[in-house]
C-alpha cells in the first residue's frame, strides 16, 4: 500500500506534518461533499457532514494504519456518519410528525444539478424530474443497499472496494447492488432508455 | 441452467468470475427474457451514469473546515492505551470479527485479567462495539484511543437512539 499517495500523506500527518492533512482534505473535499449529497438533500448540511468526516479523520489519524486502503477507510467513516445522520433525521422526523412521510416528494428539483448550458426547458424539466426520482429512490432503499449502490453507481467503486468499505463480503455486495439496481430500473422506467442526445424517445 | 437473473447486474458491472461470465453470456444468447431484463438494468445504469454530478463544495467549505480543525488537538502517537493492548491480544488469537465473538473474548479477558484490569475494563466495555470498528481500521496504538473510540460511536452502523 506504500504506493497509495493518500496513505503516505496520512503517515506524514502522523509524524506531525500538518500540511499533509491539508493536502488530504483538499484532494478529497469535493468527492466527500458530493458523496454526502447522496444522503441529505440540503447542500449546507451535506457540507457540514463532509466536514464532520474530515474532523473524525483528523481525530482517528493516530490509529490509521496503511493496512487499510485510505479510500475505503475514508468512505467507511463517511458512510457510517451519513447513515447515522439519516437515522437521527428519521427519528427526529417521527417525533415531529408521526404520520408524515420520511421523504417529502414536493421538494423543488435541485437547480444546481440541472444542465445549465443550452438544454431546452423540456430537457431541463426532465433532468429535474429524473434527479428527483433518484433522490426518492435512494430514500426508499434500505440503508446498506443505499450505501452499496451509491458507492457503486456514483463513486465508481469495485465490488471488492465496497466490501472493504462496508466491512462485508463481495457476495453480499453483489446482492445489495443487484437489488438496488433492480429497484432503480423500476423507479427510472417512466423516463425511458438513456439516449445520447438527452431525449426520452422510444426504444429502437 | 436456470435463469441467471441474480447475476445480471454483476455481469453489467464486470464483476463475475470469467467462467461464470461466459456461462451467463451463453444463456443470454438463447434467452430473450433474460436479455430483456439485462437491457432494462443496463438502461437504468446508463441513466444513472448520465446524471449531472452533485454540486461543488461552496467557496467557504475549506475555510470552515480549517476553522474546525484548528480547535482539534494534534494526534499523538507515542503512548499506548488499554485498547492497544486489547487490540494486540485480539489479533494474537485471531478472534473472528463479530461483536458476539469479541464480547465472548472480552469476558474471558476480563476473567483472566480481573485483578489488574477490572476497573479499566468496566470503563471500556461499552466501547466494545466501537472497538470492532477500530480494530478493523488497523493498529490501535495511542493514549487517545479512549477518546477517539468514544467519538467513533457515531460511526457504528448498529447504534440507534443515541442523542
């Protein structure tokens, strides 16, 4: 694992090099904020969660050993923190409004996520509805499925890396990712097949 | 063979062993229903891959993080805490990484070390679950173990109802 530059930075930080930690979070800030975004809708909250992850990383740096791949170490901390946050949110939500749905479907599409260049209003609307459908899908998934699915589909991890991150077996990951992908196929069916031009035409 | 529906996502992700991959492909060649299901899943995967990326961090993300880190103590690697000895003991016996096994191991440990460590262990028993996580992260070697591990309770996927 010596060739892992992140592991090298972590070890340098353990030896007292504070700039090494700075390099670490500068390298991973964007990915972490994006990852946390898959668990909470509010951008400010996603940023707080990502900051929490780096603070936890800072606190546990002394116990880090390059035996664990840095990437899976980081995402394990992040996944557990985000799932914990969801549980807290659901608990608070249940207390506040016992009959309310966990995830309100009335939220406006995330405008930041829309293609802003020369997409037509129709395409922009479609993209917004698609983003909403994905958000709703993620909220419906059981938490392990959700974590495995996000790591696979949005973070581009291999099943082996996901297994290491979630501390489970590759065959369990295979099953989690498969069930979530089946659910995604159902949830995204109304949008038709993906088309290169961003249209939602009929299957050839 | 029976319809390999459960392997279709892994097939698309290139995650099947080569022999199984070839076997599933052979089945697909002769089974329209499975091909249709594969295409349905592939469509969803392509849809997801084409989604715009999540928003960028705000311009103040790094400065806020720096402000929070400024309040954190620097890591200290020189001294060892009780969890370090627990970790060493655990690795020697190669106890399976389950909370149950760890709890059983802890019970044995507690009996053996009763006179010396009973008080300290009592304080740390509640950290067992976190200890599983920490042990999995690698060596646990510092005096700050207790503090670090205590702060890790939020990371445990099994903990619920904590404030």
